[in-house]
C-alpha cells in the first residue's frame, strides 16, 4: 500500500511489503513479487529467482530486488558469476541515486558492496546494524545467517537469531523460518536438545522450512540416531517438494544415516538417484558427492567410476578459487580419481590466486587460505601420494581452524576422516586413538566409530583401514 505521508515522487514510490517493511518500488505488483521471492528464498525454493525476475519485470529499477540478486549471486561461491553481482550492485546504486531509498535499502546495497569484494564479515556487520532497527527483516536475518554459515561463524549464527527472535512471535509471517535458522545455530554451537526442539517446532509452523527440517537431521546425525534420522527425512517431505538443489543435500544426510547402519547398497542408490542425479556444478552439490564417496572409500567400499565425473568437473575450477570450502572438495575429487598431476596443478593455481588477492584488496578467502586452506591442500595431496606422515604434519596441528572454511560440523567431518584415515593407514595408533576419543566425545556413534572401533581398541595392534565387514 502507498504510505500515508506520500507527498513527493519518492514518497509515492514508498510501499509496504507483506511484512510491514517499507520498500521503494514503482508499483504494488513489483512488491508482491518481491515478497514471493523472499519467501521462496527463506524456504530454499527453486522459484526464488523467478519471483525476483518478475519483480524486476514490473519495476526494472527496484533497488531491493537488485541488492537481493547480487547477494544471492555471491552466495553461489563462484568467481565466474561475480560480474552478475557487480552489475546488480551498479543497478542498485543507480536506483538509490535516482529515487532515494530507505535506510534498510541503503544497508542492503552497502552489504552487497562488502560482499562482492570478499568481505562477508563486513556485509554481516552492515546487515546486523540494519536489523537492530528492524528486527523483523526476515531477508536480512536469513542473509546474515547464510553469510556466517559460509565463513564458519557458528556462534554468530546462534547469537544473531537469539537476539532478534526476542522481537518475534509465532503469529508473525516467516517466524517458522527464523526459528529454523535458530535451530541450526543451536546445533552448530552444541545445544542439540534445544536445537531439536526448535527445529521440530519450525517445521510444524512452516512445513516447507527445508533449513529447519535439515537442522533436525543434523541433530540426529551428531547424536547417533540413524534410524530416527531416516524416518524423519522420509516422513517430512513437504520441505523438499518445492526446494531447489538443497534437496540433494538433504538426501546426502539420509545417505549418511544409511551408511552408519551399514546399508551400502542403499547409500550407493541414493548417490546415483538423488545426491548426484543431476550433474550440477554447484559447489554444495559437488561437496555432497565428494564427501560421500570419500567416506565410502575410507570404509573399503568400491565406488566404481563415480569419481571420474567429479574430477572432470573439479578440473574446470582451476583458476576459480572463490571459496576455500569448495576448493577442498574439488581437490578431494581429483585425488579420489587418482588425478594427482591435476591435483598438484589445482593447488598451485589456488596458491597463486590467493597470493594475487593478498597483493591487491584484502579479502576473506586469502586469509582463510593462509590460516587453513594451504594446510588442507597439502594434506590432501600428501594423502594421494600415500604420504600419511605428510597428511598428519600438515593438518593435525591446525584442526581447531577447520571451521574457518565454512560449512557445518557434519560437512567438515570429512576432513577429520582424512586425518583419521592417514593415522590408521600409517599405523600411528596413538594419534588414531586420540582422534577417535575426541570424535566419540563430540558426536554419537557413526559408521567410523562402529567400524574403526572404540579408542581403547586402537592402542595396541597395528592398524589397517577398516571395512572388511561392510
């Protein structure tokens, strides 16, 4: 609706969205489509960009739509698409200069300015300042949550939702989605009982809340409840019906539950029919596939020719290196396929890209490379060469920095498995026992605690990678 104090041309373009927030737009149709785009984004819907494009069709100069497009593009974690984000920033700035904009709209554009130059922390700071004035901004809260997820800032995810949800009530639009974000932050900071309660409540309020739905799956994974996990993912399907490729990640979680139960045939079927049914180039889809194959191979399972497709795709990302979490998985794909020569070239390219970036504008990813990325790359290369001592030397001393790569505890667990596998393959029983004890302390039983044994079993006899009974 048009604001009551509409007096000038800019005021006549100041409309209210379905959440009561002011939006500068040419017409109500643009705002309605933008509302639909936001809701689709909150539920990880495949139609979010369609609604956003529809909003821009009704108003090609809508600043919020351009800012959202740019920020969503940055979340893809690919250097090749950054020109789209830069163009969105240019269009948003032009709109603000021509029409003016609300404080919230200006904040979103400033956040995009930080995000396109690899300053995700700076973008979060801008969004948090805006949320302090408008805590009911579901889009701002979700974007900050996702940016923090990509930088591994679990405490920040938890603190943000805890702070802002104090201003919400269950009757408000999007409350269930915000509760789903809160559930995930709780799980990532170790409050698993609260996380499960919040996640189940989120899905009850918003059956299409894929993020809250998946937060419960995380709880069931880290607490060692695979049968409950399979039942939860099988029975709560509304969240996936209109989901984007995030659905593949949920199927990845289901595969992990079946892996823990030793149902390898089911795992491989899920890989082929769901996890990697579409050979997409999204780093999240590739990470799902790579980490699942690595787990299977670590347990002695023959994965056939499945590495080849992933390795060929990974090779195309030489020279990209926009996101260290993605790079780690691309490199694992190359090593998994036995493409050691290409893997070495990939690492050289990553080192060069991050050195160039350091000599120019300071960015987050070059810092991640120096902090953990280079160690991880060295460890993965060493593993492919059969140099187990090299894996341990490169990585075991910086395990406490792994979270800087971004992603979740469960996703990053594949890097823990890498160290454990090297320790066991190399006969380093003392380290293997220590790592397994830490693993058992942090999470419930899984495929590796079941099949590699309890810590006390790893201290006397020489070790081989387990898997004979699978």
